[in-house]
C-alpha cells in the first residue's frame, strides 16, 4: 500500500483507512460494543466469559484488518497484552469458518465499518 498524504494526515489524527474509508479505533470499539451489548469497560474486563471474550477477539480482528490502527493501540486501550490480542483475533478468524453465527456477526461489523 502506498502512503498518500491523505492516509498520513488521517493516521496522525488517530484514524485509519480501509479501502479508502476512514475508520477510527473508537468506531471499531463502539460498533463491537453495540453489537454485543457491552461497554468498552466490559469488553476490557478480565475473565473468559464467552461474550466479552468474543467481543475482544472481534475487536482485535477488525483492528488487524484496518491499516493505521494497531493491535498495540488496542492493547494499551484495553490494558491487555498485545500477543494475547493477536491470538484472540486469529481465534475469531478460525472459529468464524466453523460457527455460522460468529461469521454473521463478523460480516455485519465489516459491512458497518468498511
């Protein structure tokens, strides 16, 4: 991907670009929270409860799909280890191939954001 002035200017304001569409970390976390019925604080909370855990994974997956937003940014925001965020993003991607409901949620968020 070639860095254009528009991309660089957008990334300096905490924005990222996906296929020419500007997406912020706030928009990703808000969209995931709305879909799962969770606040950002609930998504960040510790534990392995299915809903918050899946929401964290979905957030991490979406962040990986966007240029200019990093898992490091997300891990700082949610106070989680970046390697853990990477693992849960991969888990969402692999599980979505087997779980049609998870795949539908993933596609719904992708359409809403990208």
